[in-house]
């Protein structure tokens, strides 16, 4: 059975792993604590730490919990 590759979801934001981890360190938070504080699932926190694409709503909640702007942690093209 051939499967077509999934199309990229252009509504998602590409997280800059280094910038996200720096923001996490500056906020002095562990991933589990950030998950609880933001109300976002832990797997999304780990995806952001790895530099994956994340839905804007979730990234906004994570950034709010870390007291940073979303533009501070995304890759700029």
C-alpha cells in the first residue's frame, strides 16, 4: 500500500531549539513544570525543545508561561 507523504501544515511554527532551551533556562523551568504551568501536554514541550513544528496556540501558551515573546523562540526565515 503506497501512502502519499503528508503535506506540511503551514499554520504551524518552526521552533528554534536553541532559543527555546535558552528561554526555558532563563525561566528556570523543567519541561514537566512548564507543561503544568502552561497547560500544554508534555509531548508538545519536548517537541518544541527538539525544534519541531508546533501549533501557534500551544507555542503561545508555552511562551506566556516562560514570559517570552513567540518571536523570540521561532526560526526566522
